[in-house]
């Protein structure tokens, strides 16, 4: 596996990975109703490209396929953190996070924030992140619990 910067040709694979991560990877942590509200369908490739191009996006690739991705916004917010269900527990998220930390150091960020899912919370806590507050995010009329988190660098 290797980690690199996002390129436009990754949009469709990242969109599908996002959908699979929500519906397959998060199936034990969220109800079907919550997962459908989070990702009703695979996002449009053009929309997804715009979304991933707006921030620094790192992509993990294994055997020629996108295995995960993570984004860093200019203010230090980690906006998207997704790995393919078959990549969970294989160090893919940790490799993406290492690239993101290097970028944060280059940008001289003092802290990072995120809104972590039930699945992402333990990952971030392992790296010293703290829960600021649990919250309920409304998507399409459905409440989805997650955690506002912060890490001082």
C-alpha cells in the first residue's frame, strides 16, 4: 500500500468507497436508516471530485485500487476519513493519518478537529485526540450520532 495525493481520476473510486464504507463498514455501528440518510446513493462523480479537490486529500492505494482517503481543510479540520471495509484494521487509516500529520506540520497548524463516527472515534483516540462533545447530526430528517474531537499538535 502507498499513500499519495488525490487526482481527478480517483473521484469515482472514492465515491464508491465512501458509499461502501458507510453501508458495509459502518453496518454494526449505525442502523440501516442512519446509513441511508448518511449515504442514500453513491455520490455523483463530478460532485465528489469538487468536494475532494477543495481540500488536501490523501489517497491510499493497494494493488492499484483506492483503499481509503482522508481530507484536511485549511483550518485544520479533518473532514473525511474513509477506508474500504476490507481495509479496516490493516493500517490504511494510520498511513493516511501519517501523511495528514506531515501536511499539518508543513502548514504549521496548532490543532486539528474532526467529527468522528462511532468507528472513527477509537482510531483518533489512539493518536491522542479528545472528545469535545458528543452530538447528533441531522441528515434527511434522521439523527446520526458522532463526536466533535480535537487534537493539539
